C-alpha cells in the first residue's frame, strides 16, 4: 500500500457547464499524452457524480514530483465559457461531492493534507480556487472522524 500524505485537487481546465467524464479525460491522457491511464484517481462531473479513475494503489500522473504520495481528484471545469479565463466554475453538486470524497479520503489517509495543484507550481492556476484554504476545516476530531 502506498503511503499517502497529500490529496491534490485539480480542475480539468475545460469550459464552464460543458460536461466531460473520466473516459474523456482518460482519452486525453492516454492518446494525447501517451500515459498508461487517466492521471487522476477521481473525476467529479458537473452533476456531482464521482467517477473512479486510476486505482488508488497506483501512482497517479497529476502533479509533477508529487504523484508518489498523493491522490488526485479532478472536477470538470475551471475555465470560463470562452476558455479565456480561469474561473471557479464548480456547481453546487460538485462542491458537495468534493467535500464528500475528501472526507472519505481523509478517513482512509488521516495524516493527509488537502492541496490545490497550484500549491506545487507557479505555472498553474488549477484548480481555480484556493483548495488548501477552503478545505482546511476538515480536521480529525478526538474520535478520529472528520468534521
């Protein structure tokens, strides 16, 4: 089992309200980048559906030099409709699903910290919001459950 210390949030850098799924992203990563599989472990569609990508026990391909000890979660969107500007395009359903999957992952990997992809590079705006700040309230209480 891999030792996980990071949960890294991403956006797909696709236009607002244009839905894609894990198979679309898998196609981009495999055919476009030549990777063996989709880089993310989870993808969250516009309607909040959480789709499984790469198996958690497999090293992801989502954050340079930080894949070995992380889980990658990507929400669909992150750009305005014209693809000119980065924008927090998360739907209410995506916001709820992000909290749900992060809580589940923090139960499995209790010493992990939630980050945004942009926390590891100055070349990325992804995920179009400050994930580390937004999810810092998700902490372990005395019984070991997340709040």
